[in-house]
C-alpha cells in the first residue's frame, strides 16, 4: 500500500478531490497528483487530512493498517 492509495481510500465516501483541495487551499489537480503518487504530500497536509478524515496520521502514512486514532 502507498500513501496515495491510502489517501484515496480514506477520502472515499467522505469528500471529493475538490473538497479536499479547498480544505488544503490547493487544486483538484494537486490532490490527483498526491493520490497517484506523482507528488509527495507535505507534512502539514497529512496533519490536516488526518483530522478532517478522522483517521490517524500513521494510517495515512501506511505505518499501520488501522485507521483508529490512539490519542
């Protein structure tokens, strides 16, 4: 599993690429690049995404398979 795929899965059913782009103050094309592993996701975006998608940053970073937050 890679970060782009994990982001796509975490986002599914919760938000569109456009909604995520607005949240991160970027473009839908940029979100597509993140999801297709063309460009790395900045740390500040990982934190925002984890909070918004209600998953752990470790989950988005593929360090665990559990989306549960441990804090």
